[in-house]
C-alpha cells in the first residue's frame, strides 16, 4: 500500500513538473485555466437557471388568487394587460369587499380607491411614459416577495368605483397563496428546458471545444511521454495520474474563479444584458450546495477530457505505441453520423420533442464535424505529399506529409471556425422566428408608429365615450370597430364607424358623398391590412355595446401619444379596457424578446470560440516555428515556410470552411422547414464563411512568419 502511494506521489510530481517545463507550458496553463472557467461558468449558470425557476414558481404560488363563490368573497379581482416600451405589463385590478380583505405577497395593505401600487422595475422603465399617473395615484411599490423576478412589471390598481355585477371578468376571491402560478409574468414563461437547451447549444458546446483544444496544446511532448510510460510498463492509470497532475492547477484555478460571478449573483441582484432580466440573488444563494457539487462535476469533466485526449493505443504487436493524433478515431466519425441522424429524425418524433432531438443532434454534429473534415484532409495530405514528391515541390511534400501525419492539428484549428459558423447561422435563424403576426406588427409600427391605437372594452356608453374623447390629445379621431358574423354561409366582415369629420380626415367618403379624390390615409390602409376589406360607416354617436364584438380605435395626428391615450382610458371611473397600438400585442410577445436571449448565449459562446481559436492557433505557431526552422538550412531560402504553411494549414482550413458553410446552409434550411418559421440570411452566412476564409489565410501567413523568425536564431540541439 505504501509503495502504491509512493508511486502515485511520484507520478503526480512528474505531472506537476511537466506542466512547468513542457513546450508551450504557459499557453496550455492559461488555455486550461480559461477552459475550466468557461465550463464551470456554464455549469453554474445551469444551476442558477434551475434555482431561478424554482424561486419564480414559489413566489408565483404565494400570490396566486384563491377563487371562491360570491357569498364568501372578500375581494373582487381582475387581471389586465398593458405594455411599456413594447414590454408587457401585468395589471391587476382589485376591489376589496371587506375591511380585512386579503393581500398577496409583496403587499402590506391595499391602497385607497383610485390608487395604485407599482413594481420597482415598472416604476423605473415607465417613468418617462407617465406610469405614476396612468392607472391612478401612485401609492407605493410592491416588494420583491410579491414578484416572480425583480424585473417583473406588475401593478395593483384599486378601482375608484365598485365593478358592475354583470361583468363576469371580475373574480370573487377568498385569499391569496393558493398556487395560482399562471399570473403576471408566469403566464408567458417558457419551460426550463428552453433556456437550458439554448444555453448548452450556443455556450456549452464552445466551452467544451475550448477544453479539448486547450488539453491538446503542446500534445507532441505529452504523447511522447505517454509512449515512454507505456514502454516502461506503465498502465492507463499511471498515465492518467501524470496527466491530471499536469492539468490540476490551472483547472482548479479556473473552476474557483468561475465561482466569483456566482458569488456576486448570490449577494446582489444582477441584470443580464441585453435581456433586461434581473436575477434574484435569493434564488442563487439558496442553490450554493448544488453549485458546489456542480463545480466539482465540472472540474472532474475537464480533467476527464484531458485524460481522454491523451490515450495511447496498444495493438499487442509492438511495444512502440501509436499516438492519438496519427489517425482520426472511427468513433468520432460515427458520432458525427449519429448527430446527423438525430437532426433528420427530429421531424418524425412527437411535436414537443422535436426541438430537443434537433438541438441534441446539432450539438453532436457540430462537435464532431471537424473530425470528418480532418479525415478528408488526411487523405488530401497523402495526395499532396505524393504530388509534391513527383513534381519536386518541397513545400507541398512536407505540408502534405504533416497533414497526413497530424490530422488532430486540423481538428483543433477547424473546430472553433466550424462551430462559430454554426452559431452565427443559428443566431440569425432563431432571431428571425417572429411569426407572421409579429412580423406584421413590426412592419406596421415602422410605417405608422403608434398613430393607430385599439381599446378593447366590455362596454362603454355614449356618455362615457364622450368623456373619454374629451381626455384624448387634440386632433385625435375616435372610431368603433365591429366584427359582423352573418352566419355559416357568409364570410365575416369588419366595419369602422365614425363621424363624417373623422372619416374625412382619413380620406374616406361619408354617406352620400363620392369617393375622395385623394388616396386613403396610411392609417386607413394599415387597418385594411389587419382586418381585410373593411367598410367605413358614418355614425352620429360612438359607443360600445355590452356583449358585442366591438372595440374602439383612436387615430392620433402624430406619433408619441400612446401614453396619453392609455392614461385617458385607465383613469376612467371603472377602467375595463386594454390599450395597445395596432398589432401592439404581438410587438410585446415573448418571441420578440427571444433574440435578446439568443444574443446573450450566442455572443458568450462566440467569445469562448474566439479564445479557443486563439489558443489553437498560438499552439500551432509554437510547434511549426520549431519544426520548420531547420528547413532554411536545407533549402537555402525561406520561401519554403510560406509553401509548407499554406499546404499544411491554409488549404485544410479553407476546405473546413467550405464544408462547414454547406452543412450550415442545409442545417438552417432544415430547421426552418421543421419549425415552419424564420428565414435564412444568406448575407450573414456568406459573411461568416468569408471571415473564416480570411482567418485561414491569416493563420497560414502568421505560421510562416513565426517559422521565418525562428529560423534566424535556430541552432542545432540534441533533441
């Protein structure tokens, strides 16, 4: 036992010493440090996401309304909706029936009639839009105990008058805290698998790629050491101890540093740019035990990848083992095929599982696509070497032989570019998934801004309409939209009713008049785009009848009056309206906010890939400058550096770029066909391919330049 411990200690010291003295040791140290940090960061972000979802559900349940019958009710409750800067706002109207009416979490007491409680984020973001006076008199803020997230926009409005008894939208409540989780922001919450899938596809995969690339920096000396240990009778366990000893310090340091942002997020609320979402520090703090366990798992995974990427094969026929980099393992090609098969099979699985299967296949496919490219370039290397030998081209001969002998170099260099092209394409495709209604709403807003505003209400008498009209901005038009359903044999149609003066302002003819010579206004055209071939009808009085399919339409003379119209509507004695610009409900949908989350995950992943590409290229420069330097003595000129670097680095990377571009185009088109939404921006894809092509040229040029500089000071050594 003592001998085994002494052996383990000796091997660990060998690994620690190797980490300080091997070629490119500082580069690999910092590479593993960054890789461990990135992997732990994504892992801890997963823990924070799960903890946040649990906290959101708990706080939503604590404020959930408990519905009862009207005889035992102590509070009338109605949910409404609004928006501030196209972001949704949850508005809850209440009317206490008793002096001891229950209050939800986050509220100590109900304000006076006509007063309102606002969440801090709603108060901050809506101050410029007059949110303090939109629903009534501002009476205080809602504490974070009553918000599913500190960034939630929520308002509790106590109406000035008792609601009408025949308005069935008012619910009788007995208490709060009954588990009504689908209130406020929770009504639009995606399942936890959605952010986790996107995060690991766009951020986790680049982090793992960084681990693989950093683990193989300076791999030639480690492969030779592993071969020596095997020849001396060392087992896989002995080599594992040495490799872990070499990588332990940077991996542990990177993992510990990854806990710094987690610790900050557990002490104070953190806003995630560009989403605007604020993490609740209480959720993050409660998950510390899970976070510590996840950090340990992340560290073990990094060290496991280090060990797995330095395996030595035994064929039983020779004591001289072959290196991992001398060929492309068959299991990698099989894994890439499995990824492609999952992508293709995603269209045949149940609808709810399609996106998960597609994303899983995407991750596997992109992770191992570079190995397929490396196999192709390995065969290309053999052909180049033979062609260079027959035609007396030393650069092509040497470059081809290197490419054939070291396909792992191409795998590491191409990995960052291949995954990068895929991430850029997926970011563009996902952000284009707005849906037809959201696209139409965006187009409408671009054409007429917020000059057409809809008010959905249960009823409004002519007197109430006149009162509302008097509160509108000067020059505003007030119309009524009515949906007519003549029956199953005829198509429904929409009418817009208004005074003759208002219709003329829209360049629409009144009753008995000929059609105006001027074209209809842009607002009238936009109404037709949304409601079809509408009919404009002259009306003497404007009112909304209870139970009818009617709504009010306000047309303002210039943009910028949406907040004023909302205040005029919500400050009515018993506000029972929902106000939004034409198509505004689709502007504030969750799909329009999806690009912000995709941008957050994608940019973080691209940052990891940038580091991975830099580490891979720098490691290759270290290797190639030492290997190429003696050629200047043999050839008598330095042109051979450019030739070898081009055939060994630039050409395989260009091939990788072309293959990655073709696969990305197919993958993006397949995804759009699967979800039946979005579009492919060929300009973005072309820009990504062009960038990677330029990087390929730069890598070859810088590799040749590094070798040329080394040649000037090269001296023979006994290595």
